[in-house]
């Protein structure tokens, strides 16, 4: 008797959706991709070639009615994440939703509220770095006390410059560079410092070094944010859209007895090129090049949790915390003001000196 598999549907077959679709289709043995949704004719044509025997829908609501469907992977544009996740939950489907849940704290919370009404369902926000072997190794080392008490977290998400200007047009939907790019780093800070960490203050700065047209969307192509947590912990975030060499996402956890660094010196392979101009090595050219295996692990662990009714690796409410911090950073960026919170996490006003 063949082992039971999870019947999965993919919503959205753009760049990220297509990657999820292929991972669940070819690299997740306990899952069957049975349906996919896209309103885009070109994406549908891609699916008919790359996802044979998968039924393609141009209506999300109709896809949810697919016979035997058990889980939905939401990988559409950010502005559609929450609505589609909630519809899937209400249709009694497990959900893996790409980050962030939305660009709004209130809307993100509505996904958590919907999930709370269906506790038998597995609802996960796709923070892929949580599934990366190096980040997990660093967490285990920190958790064992190897670096003393973690006190400072420094992390960056830096993309290779895309000459097509895709990120400029996407800025009108993304929620801004801190919600779109640094949301991963923010989530990592909450993981390493503890999911119950409470923000004390946030402040952010940014520039448009290569894409001044971002200003019309109140966004930047390089941003720096500093978050102070109650209890004496500090996080520093950097985001960039203009790296020349390739993708460079790295993090440091600095403790009272040492430091852990993840991907401080990026490399695509172990090959070094010794050439007349010097010694060099190539690095991943995009985010997926660095975290491909993390996405595969995510797909397999989500599938296992749905089939075996085991706990997910982190709570959905953390995704709301991450959006709250990202939105506050974006607001600080645009207002030029530092934002304060009390010890319960409630926003407070402080007089400027």
C-alpha cells in the first residue's frame, strides 16, 4: 500500500510561485501538486509544460473547490497574501503563505485570527531562513550558551542590482524595503532574541542611490534600521537593491562571550579563480541561489506537519510581530522620527529634546 500523500495547490506561478510549484512537484516526496491558480496566460502555458497532469485554474475560488485538495501554497503578490490565505483557511485547507502575510499589521493579524478558529489546520508564514541549515546551526550553538548572552543582532538582505527595474514597479505593492527585504532579518532577530521579545524603539534612514523614482512610492534602494528591544538587546538591519557582485545576505549574533557569523564571506561554490588580476570567487546571483535548499526543507517540513499532525517550527503570530516592526521602520524612514513603545509593546509618544 502506497503511503498517503498531501494534495497541494499552488496559488500564483510567478517567479516565487513557480519555484514553490517545482519544489512540491519534484522534491517533496510526500506531496502531490494537484492544482494551481494563475490569471496569467504565460504562467499557465509554463505550468502546462512543467506541471503535467496538474489542473490549472484562472479562478482562485474555483481552485479551492478542487476535489481532494488539502493544502494551499500562497505565492501571489503581497497584496493578495492575506485574502487568499484566509479564504483557504475558511475552506478548511492547510496554508503555507509566502512572507509577509500582508503589508499591514491589522490585515496580518486577521490571518492569525482566522487560523485560530481552525486549530486543526497548519498555517505557516514562509520565512525561508528559518529552514536554512546554517541559520539552524547558529541558533543551536547560541542556544547552548556558546556565545554567552546574545545582545546584538546585525543582519542584512542585499540583492544584486536588477537592471530591468522590477523592484521599482514592485515597490507600489511591497510595503517598502523594510517590509519586503528586511522582513527576513526582522524575523531572525525575533527568533534569536526570543519570539516574545518586545520592541522599545525603532529608527530608520535610507537613500535612493540608483533609483530615484522609488521616491514616488515612499521607498528607497538602501535602508538602515535600528531596533532596540526591552531587556537590553539591539538589532541593526541593512537592506540594499544594488549589490554589484551578487546576493549577499548575512547575519551576526554578538553575545557577551563570543560571536556567530552566518555567510559573512559569501560563496557560490568552493572554487576559487586564481587569475592575473588576483584571486576571486563567485557568489550567488539572487536570493534563491543562496536559499534554494531552505525552500525545499520548508516544503517537506510543512508537508510532514500536515500529514503527521506535528507542530510547525514557529508560531504564526511571529509573522505579525515582524510586520509590525517592518511597518514602524518604514514609517520612521519617511517621517524622520524615532518611534517608541512601552514595555507591553504599545506605541507611546515621547517629547523631542
